[in-house]
C-alpha cells in the first residue's frame, strides 16, 4: 500500500477549479483526498513534501511525444522518455505512432503500454495510427485500436492523411469518441525544406518550409472538421495563417482545438544562422512576427494547448549536415521552463493560464482523467519553483537525446517534484 | 620580379577561415583583392612559383564533383609552394557511411593547414570551422556561398574599371540555386556597386528587395543601365521542379545574344562563372566576343585563391603562436 502524501506550504494552482491560493493538499490511495485537511485528518504514516515558495499544480499533460520504441531505441525508449517526462513535470504523455513497426495494431498498442507499466515514469497513453502503416491512404482499425487502449489517432509527426482519408476518419471516429490529431502540412509544398522559408533561408541558401504549406493544411483540416462534425485537434501549428484560420472558425463556433510547441514561442528562424541541427525542428522556427502572433494566440485561447514537441533523435543522426540531419530535439525536460520564460516572464500569461495550456486543456482534448486537483481524481501533481533560474545542461537530461536549442541558455521555472497517482516519482 | 612584400596586408587580416562574403567588411575584401593582384603579378609571365607557403599542406575535400575549382585551388596552393592532397566523396569513407565531419577530422589528423571544402549542403564549412583546428575555405556550400568565386568576379571587374563604386551590376539567371550569386551579392554591395538581381520570379525571390537589392524580371528593361552582366548557369541538378516552362522560353527571355548586345552599354563586361551552357544563358558570339571576360575570370580565380590561402595562413600562424605563448 502506498503511503498517504501531504503537500504543504505551496500555492495551489488549478485551472479546472480556478484555484490560485496558498493551501495544502492530501493524497490517499492514489487520488486527491482533501484540500486543506485539519491536522486531525492527516494520517499518522503520512509522507510530507514541503512546497514552500513553489506552485502545486495538476501534473502536466503532453499531447504529442515521440518515444521511438519499438524500432528506434537509439533515439529514445519508453523507459528513458517516460522518465524524461517526469523530469519535465509531465505526468501524462501521449506517445506518437511513429515507431517501427508503427502503432496500427492491437499488439503494438499493448507493447507500448506494457513497457510503460514497467518503466514507472509518467503515464503513457498511446496514439494509434490514423492510417494503416502510416501510409495516409487506408484507415487503420480505429475501433480495435481504441479497444486496445489508444486514446487518439494520428499519423503525426510529418505524415499527412489524404483529404478523403481524413474526412472518412473524422466521420468514423464520431462513434468512438476519440479525437484525431493532425500535424498540418502539405507535403508537396514542404518537399526538401529544412527551415522557415523567409529572409533568413534566402540568405543562407537553405531550402524553405513555406508557411502556406501549413496554412493550406490547416484550412483543409478545419473545413473537414466543420463538415463532418468530427473531433479534430490540429497541431503543432507555427504560422500566422494557421492562427488566423483557427480564430475565424472558432468564432463561428466550429469545435476544433490546436496546439503549439514552446520553442516556437521563444526562438525565431535567425537561430539557424549557426547551421546547427539542434535548431532543425518541425514545424520550423519561424520569423519573429509569427512568434509574436503565436504567443498572443496562446493568450486568447485560439491555440488551446502547448505540447513539448519532443522528437528525440540519436546523437549520430544529429551530427550530420543540415540536409541529412533529421528534424527533432529533446524538449520534454525544457518545455515548461521554455513556455514560462517565453510567456510568463514576459507578462503575456500568468501561471494559472500556463498550467491551463499545459495540463488542464490538453487533458480535456485527449479526454484524460487528469489536469485537475479535484477531490477523488488521480493524484498527479507537479511542484514548480516559478522563480528558479537554471541553465540548460543537456548532459543532465534523462532523455537519450541531448540535442536541444536551449543548451547553455538560462530559463526560469524549475520542476521540483513530480507525483504520479500519489507516488513521488521525481525530485530535482 | 621579386617576391612581393605582403606583410602589411597580413597584419590587417584576422580571419582563419573564409566561409562567406556576407560577413566580410569592405576593408577585408579590399585586402583580399590587393593581395590577389600582387600575387597575380608576381606569378605572371614566367609562371614563377613562389615559396611563401612552402612546408604547408592544403587538403581539397570535395563532396560534390568539381574540376575547375578543385584544380584552381590546387594550382594556387602549388604556386605558393604548398603541398596539396586530394579527397573526393566517392572514393572516401563518406560512401561507407562516415559523417562528413568525421571524414574532415581524419584528414586534419594527417596534418593539414587548410581544408578546402565543397558540399551540397549550406553551412557545412561553418560546421567544419567549429570542429577543426585548421583553416577552412569554403569552395561552395550548396546554394549558399562560393566566396572565392565572388572575389574573382570582383577582381575581374576592378581590373577593368579600377573600382566597383557606383557601377551597376546585374546578376541574371538562377539566383535561387546559385552560390555564386549569394557571394557576388554581398561582395558587390560592400564594395559600393548597385546590384540588380534579374530572372523569372520562380528563381528571384521578392525578398531580395527587403534586403536592399533591386529585383528585375525583364532583362531588356535593365540592360541599358548595366555596366556588368554576370550570367548565371541554370542549375538543373538542384531544382526539384523546373521553375520555367522550357529552356527555349528561358533563352528567349534571358539569354545574352547579339541582338541584346546592341542594347547594352558600349563598354559592358560580360561575365559567367562557368561552366557555361551555350545557347541557354549565353550565345557563342557573346561568350567569345570582345566584351566577354570569362577566361580572365578563370585566371583571376587562381589569384584570389592564392590570396585567401596566404592571408588565412598568416592569421593562423599568429593565432598558433599566441596560443603557444599563453600555454
């Protein structure tokens, strides 16, 4: 039996209950038992965490993480990835289907879930393939995948369903109650691109990923969501065009959600001037005007959620030239601090808004029992020192991948403890 | 002719790598050109070989096919007394899966003073400069830059006109895929020339205007204003999809031919970085005509490469001596 756990002296932040005040919270049997229990109600054998000076928030939820197992264990495993998640304050992560074999069968879902149980890191939820073999053509067995435990369907990252497939799948999924995630990009327009198509790519001679490759895909996605009344999540997005499109359809009442990666809120394409593969991310770092628009869209909820964009790739893959190096960085362990530095320190968001975008809202999008400190709900908690500045040192990462655009950079907001189901699983 | 005294130039030069022209100042470009002129004179006529760089070794590390640039660098090194060693991508270990950085480090470990590199991807020389301890010269990185090509174009124009200040120079053709264009653009701008970038909109981004350059799509409209035309080759091999309907149409709109020559200034210089596609961007009577300086460009190529090897080496010697002294 797990011991009861009490967190005291912290500031309780819970967007789901609009809670933002000092207090203590008691967890018993893996769920939240009491907020502000009287001394008499605290069990004798209770463990106590002193959260003085810290925020006590619902555990963070990540809508899209590549864990790379099975098939690409040199990049990341379920074990290393789910522990990197803990270090980043995440208690629930959704694992992408981009493995080998891909996650388009009952057995593949079961494999990842089994590995996750053994790993005892963050909770790992599986995103099943949208199409058989991630080919973008024929629908995967979405019903059976759902029964096996897949919580959403997607060919992301960097694989695009055809128009006809996406439409059919949105219709079909209505009976399953599971969302479809699309990472919007028209492949033909993005062919060969390595960075944002703009002034910097022009001067550097690097092939660009034009914004319209994303804008057109978002337009298609939201139109099909509206036409089918299906549950669609678009992301990560990175362009002003995508924001504009989302803002317009949302104001018309279309139900569609969207997410963004924290590095796209902080860095611009100018970073590529160093020609280092650690800035080669997808969607790409865009020009400062796009960055500013994205930050504003997170504020006004046009963009619902922030996802880490964790796409781990092994060191040897990243040691190549920019054309050969794959897209990808290790971002689970920097996502919260990046978002806090880009949004909270600048005064764009307050902490309760940031936790909404990184926990409560993503939990709602994926229909997870998470993102809240509500009584009786799973006791997933992140304890954050909001004022702690720290220098990113990739050699300290728990992730197998140490490629990060933030190496050596000073960020604010440090994860002190991560608790999953009432159990303390990470302290830093 | 005696060995020229270049120390006053070397003292004003600080770089150990030549990666691009974008980051060079007008003063630095002038030093490179001045040294090139003196070395050209000193090695002219009797084909005298100097011993300025004897005992040093230059490695040519080419991941893309090249004959003229590679030979030009080799000759430049040899004329200054240095040894050369050749590496190609097909015969080397990159074909066996080694990363280019590992290949370069292996070659450096054999003891070389310069690595001259050509690669299909922009930025590879920058990565090598960070990884290696020796001097790195960019001999072309994808569509990014080809600084010695830019320098030899500048030198050729300067020899004919005395200065670049105030000249109108048009770069015509496949700007999108041209490293020659990207080096010329910055070199010409620094030296005070007015740069026109001309070609179909699919090959000439309007963003060049945001960066302060004139963009034109009709050669006939700008031709009467031009002091120099630099005709860039259509790089079919770098294009994913053909950016114009046909070669015939391209030639009709952009090829420099006898009829267009009549619209040009009397003393216009016709340049082309080569290899030229006769009949595409230039017709034979223009390529071989009195305004063409295409072969002078080739000669000047050796001069600017000698200059770059010499100046980088001098800065490198100072850097190493300073490190030794502090250690």
